[in-house]
C-alpha cells in the first residue's frame, strides 16, 4: 500500500497525558516487516511509566520475525456481524482488508485494555483518505453543540509548538477545538499540491465533547 510510509507505535499513560512515539514499524520488499524502539524517545515515556510491549521486551533489538502477526492480533475479526460498519467507519479500501499492515495503519490498532496506538505516516497522495482523532479536547471543555458530524473544520499549522514541531490546530471558525493526532499531522507539512480537508466523522459527547473522529482527505 503506497500511501503508507511507516507505522509508529504510540503510548501514553492515560487520557489526559501526552503521547510518546516509542517505536516504528517498517515494511519493504527486501527485509519484510521490522519493528524497533525509538530509544531517543524512551526517556520521557519511562518517566510516565512506560513498559515495553509485552511481546517485544528488548528495547535494543530490531525485531524481524512475526512482527505483523503479533501486532495483527489487535485487529477485529473479519467474521463479525458488524464488520461492514467497521470498514465504513475507518474508510477502508476492501482491496486491502486482508493486509494486516494496511489494517493496522488505518484502524490504529486501538484496544480498551491498553494505551498503545499505531499511527501511520502517510504520503500526500491525491486519493488519500484516512480517519484520525482530535487531541487535546479534555483541556478545552468544548460545548457539545459546537460541532456536528459531516461538517468541515479549518486547520492551521502550528510549527512553533514546543511539544510537536508538526502540530496542526483544528478550528471551528476561530475557535480552537484541538489538534490533529501526532504522526497523522505530518502529512500537513508535506509539499501539498492541493489542500487537505478535515471533516467530522463522529462525535462522542455528554454535555461536553469527549472524542471527535475526523476524516482527513484531499
């Protein structure tokens, strides 16, 4: 799948904590799929209590065997009765749903039992379309009536951000709602031949907005 550069392993202590990019999954025709930790990022993660992924305990090793089979255990089973709704939510191309690398990249491998996420860095292709999530909502207590599904939001690069040099603001009018998720935001800094569009996919709310999934596309 040529839209995906690499997949990064992200971890955070909890909902209100910053994400740490702790590892990278690479795929190429010669060496297959490999995983290794980004040791330069681990010191800050360790301060928050990070422990290595249980199947990959050695932070100094480059793992070359069974990588995608192990991480692929996080993926939903294709025989579920609601599988079509799942495919539709994540905007998946059915030609690639048997490709675990693709599925991990596009669905983020989210589980309710841990705080790992798998965040793909994408090439700025004309047909690019993927689902991400707005971050930083807990800091702003956004009113539940402010945004609704299917509406387009503005975005603005914030390259002076001290936590992430690829930070991208997401706005409704002039109101800052939050930020595009780490790694997903890097495509906004590419040499774009056109303008990326952010559209609200779904809103989880209870008086205030708790989670907002967004569709990012050309």
